[in-house]
């Protein structure tokens, strides 16, 4: 009973802490038309490349990522601009060993994506390429053209329950659960790693439905499976309620415990990813890479302790790249302690924090500068500290799930600011958001102004 009370308080504190970090300490600076931010590499630093493909045929109610409805001609021009920006990264001296292609639907235009991946392989010493897909783009004929290019493909299944698939408008798009399973069976073995993405703690999702999802995953036996908690934000809350309804019961912790127990014989790569065999597979590039460079419309970069934001509007992005201008339109600064907390969270989420390496990377003293946070985590039974390595316990992993869920929801608030074409409206929305933050004295979530294309 006492342990449950302590864990409950720890979850509430973690939620309030990241709310405070993201909404009170988040300093968003929109660049003026005469300002420019150039992404320049620093000697000795390792970077990962992230490329964004912002197109989908249809939109899912729980997805808040930056995307447009797919048009073939528009996509062709976009990929040309994307390849131009990639060449610019090479020209300024970047070198990358890994690439993550996100979206949107990354395989939505296979010829253009193939050209882009070949270019990246030609320009950089890329060892691994991760990409995402929906079940409609995983036929063996489609995937074989990427043999030797894509190392790991993540397939957004979300659920193997037909009732849920119908509610979120995926049944008509991608087929029944049985059809999706047949597609996955044919896709297995084409790439070194196939990962299945599923969502848990959907409104009104039953334990029986969750256990069925877990059984399907174990029967299919992909190289990896990732179970994400449902992430609600101001961008998705209404659409989720319309499609799935509203529930006052929160099964997040209960369902997470079930997932970990059912997959206890799998290797846990991070707080929410499980591999069939022990491996170095990683599904969260923000956790596995201290710094990364984002290319494409609406792409984020994390460089020198700042979040860097590319132009969201396709026309603005294309014009900037064509004119050899930086695609960056804004940046978000963190103070020193917030940077430490962010990097500590991502490392802990990824499985462990090597204290000596952390101190070298951040030029800090972890145990001194995060003294309070570390002791609270120990008190809650969330971490162990042995031989210079901090590791999460089972509860610590769940705490990381809560924090990363809130972090991604916080990124939705950033996206909301930049989804409007007009820079003056973005500036006005930012001012309104900042005024609300100043008025918020109870650490409650601030409702970001909504914007759409």
C-alpha cells in the first residue's frame, strides 16, 4: 500500500515536472526574416540524420505529426527539395552513420524515397537506415526495392482488434486484423529487422483486447515490437474522443505491467520497445542520439542544447532550400539544468546512464547538479546506482514512459504554433501562449492555440 502511494506521488511529480520544463522553461524564438540559423557541425561530435516525409493518404485520429494529404506531383517536388537540403548538410561538413526516416508515411512514394536513400548512402558513411510504414506499403514487391538500403522497418499496426481498427478508421484503409497479419507474415525476413508498433491504453480498450494484441505479436515473432501509450494533446484530444469515446478509467500502468510480463522473455531495448532476441535495435532516435540533424519540412533538430525547427509550410520550405537559405524558422532554448534533465531522461529511457560518460558529454556533475531529482528517484524505487551506472527499475521504466509521453505531447504544442502559414499569426499565437504561461500558477497544462493548414 505504501509502495503504491509512493509510486503514485512519483508519477504525479514527474508529470508536473515535465509540464513545468516544457511550458515554463521553453523559450521559443521565431527568427525574423533577416535572421538565419545555419546548422554547422562541431568537430568530434557524432550526429544522426533525421529526414521527414510529411505525406499521408488519410489521417489517423491520434496522430499529430506534421503531414499533408498526398499529391504525387507535390511529393516529387518535395523530395527534390529534401535531397537539396541533404546535399547542403554534406557541403557544410556533416557526417552521419545512421538515418531515421519519419513521417507521415515514409514509403508513400517509393521511387522518390529510393532516390533519396541512395543519395544519402552515396554522400555519407551510413551503417543503418530506419524507416516507418503503414500496412498498405509492406508488400514483398514494394519492400524488395529497398533491400540493402533499409535496415529496420517499423510498421504502424496500432492494434490487432477489428473493433478498434474500425473505430480509428483503419479497418477500411488497411484491412482487418487477419489481413494485416498476412501482410506482415510476407514482409518478415526481407530486412534485417521488422518492428511492429502498437498503442495501449486507448479509451475503453479492454484487457482482453490488449492480451490479444500481445498474443498476435508473439505469434508473428517480429524482430521487435513497440508498445506506445496513447498520447493525447490539444491537437488530438477531440479527434480521439470522436473516434474512440471518452473513458474515466486510466489503465496505463496496469496495461504496461501486463505488457512487460507477457514479453518478459524478450529483450527490453528501452522503456517501451521489446526485441525477440538481444540486439542493438533502437526505436527512439531522440533517446539514442545526444544530437541529431533534421531535414525536411517541419523537421526538428537538437543541436548545442537547442531545439531547431525547420519551416513547416511546403512552399516556404522549398523556396528557402532552392535559394540556398537555411530552412530554419525558429529555435527553442533550454537553461543548463533543463538540458541536463532532458539528456538524463533520454539516457535513462534508453536503458542506463553511465555517469562518467554523462558528465563528459554535458560538462557537468550529474550527482551534484541533479541531486534532488536523483534522490527522489531513489526514494520512489525508480533507479539503482551501482558501479557508476544508473539503471531504471521496472517502475523506473514506467516513469520513463510517462515522461516521454508527456515530452511528445509537449512537442505537439510546438507543432501547433507553426502549422499556420502566416508568420505574423505564429508570432501572435506565441505571445498569447506566453501570456497564459505567466498567468498559470498551478503548473497546469496550457491550452495551446490551435492552427491548421
